[in-house]
C-alpha cells in the first residue's frame, strides 16, 4: 500500500517519493541535456552538446517527402503498423549495410526510435540486476543511463589513440562473468578515437573464447573524413554481435529513427520488448525517411556533412594548438563529432566549467562519461559539429583562458 501524508489543508495526498520503484534510485539526469539549456544564454559559445549541424538538415527534402507520402500513402502512413518496421525502408538498409559487409537481411532488422531506444531494449531483454557489462573508460553516457536503470554493474577498460585497450580485457574476462561487451568502434563518443582493425580482431577472438556477445554501437561510421573505412565488428563476429545505427547523424536527430541488426532468434525478443514499449516506431516517419533515401539524396548529403565536419575539426585542432597551455592533451579524430581533452592531474573539469561559463563558453565535463560518475575529473569532451569555424576559434580561445586560470589556481592550492 502506498504511504500517504497530510497536506496543509488536512487532506490526504499520495507520498509520491515513497511510491517510486527502487530502480528510479539509479536513474540520473544527463549533464548533456542540462548543458543544452545553457545554449540560450546570450553570447555563449557551446562546444558541448553532441548535436549535428542544423544548417545541414535537409528541410526541403523533408517537405517534399511529407507531401508525397500524404498524397500517395495517406491512410497507411497515419495508421498503426508492424513492430519490426516498414519493409521498404528495411530493404534499403539491407542494401546500404551490405556494402560494408554487414550481414543484414530484412528479417534480422528492427526499426527503433533512435539508438537510445535500442540500448534500452537491449537492457530490458538481457540484463538482470547485478549483471556485468564491459565498457570502455570513458563510454557513452546514454548507455550508462539506459543500463543503470536495469541495475547493471559496469567494469571498464581504458582507451588510447587506437581505441579500446583490448590487451587489458582478458584478465577481466577471466575473473568476471561478463554478460556482454559494449563497443563504439568508430569515432568514439566521447573520446573521438577509432578501434584499429587489429584490435577488432582481438576483441572478437576474446569474445568468442569467453562466450560473451558484443553490442556494436555505430552512429558515426558514415562520418569518416580521414582514412579508410575499417571492417565492422559484426562482419568479424556475425552470430555473436548486435549492431546498432541511426539516421540521427545523417538525416536529422529529431526524426528519432535508428535500427538494430541482430541474429533472428534474438530479434524476436527485442520485437516483443518494443511492442510492450511503444507498439512500433512512427510509420509516417519511416515512410518519409525511406522516400528521401530512395531518391538517392543521402549519398551526396553525407559527403557534404563530412566536408563540413572535416573543416570544423581542423579549425578546432589548430585553435587548441594556439590557445591551450602546455600540459593539456587531446585526441585527433578521423571522423564523427567529438574530441577528448585531458588536463593535467589535479584539475577538476567541473570547476573549470564554472570558469568557462564566465568566459561564455561551454563544454561537457568528462566525469559524466564514467560509470562511477567520479573518475575522469581532469577530462572533458568538446564537439566541433554545431559551431561555425569563427565561433570555434573564439570558443577555444575563451576556453584556453579559462584553463590557464584554473591551472594557476591549482598551483596556488598546491
């Protein structure tokens, strides 16, 4: 029975805090969502939120597709639909992914409301309280949030410039009963690094040896602006990998459209979990996305995105060389939206954020990307996707001033 309390006028009312499920104790707010609220501050330059460049959103194509779908598919587009997803869109995705060798067929794809729902469904289907997930250190905040609510336990492996330190995994797999390994192999969020082909092979070898499956999260794979594409993990480990991707970084995040590729016997369980969550992803949105894709628009559009991000990343790297003080290190991404900054030991990026906001520039403190929420105090994530080159230059200049002030303050304390 839910406890009640007496309010000021003598009436009984529900004790809502007492009514909450225990799992809500593990739910946290995203510091990235909180950072986005700052973007309305006049004069603030945000290098924090990991959003695509809005000026590249294909608004005209969406307008044309909406008109076409409503004229030609109106009743069907506004009706309930099947959970698995719109078949023509799934056929498009099969052809798209098979170019990279991904073993996708129409029957092993599930359309979801963005990769975030995919992470939640995986947690719902696979995680019991106390189950262990092996992740990078740092790792994607959305995965931490999704699986913490299912009471997952995280063990972590550090990163370097070639991605996950796979050489440190075996000791963990020997002593821990790991349910699955979570990997962001391409242009890691938040670190910006890419897992080398050699390490992908080693990762697959270890997963097979210890009977652990892999969740490969690949939202940024198409956004490579340097080097050659690297074989996806699922190609190397077909029957033991669940692959996730999304249209959020190529079409628009607001349509909330992603997909899962999984072995057929697993996909059925994910379908059941999705039915319980929302019945199906908007068929109208799926039809619009399919119409845009089938017109051949996406290939050139992705090239335009890559070119813009290549330029903005180069500007940010150059500005950091110019304005950041000695002792600060950072990654050099070959694609994606992010890079990772490592400050001298003893620096607290939460304190730095306060100083940065005084300079009217924002970023995301690195501790948000650690499952324990306290490690990585001397790290931060920057994104180069949403600011113009001029804003990036000015933003890094302001951040450099804030870092210098923070380092000077740390020296005084010491």
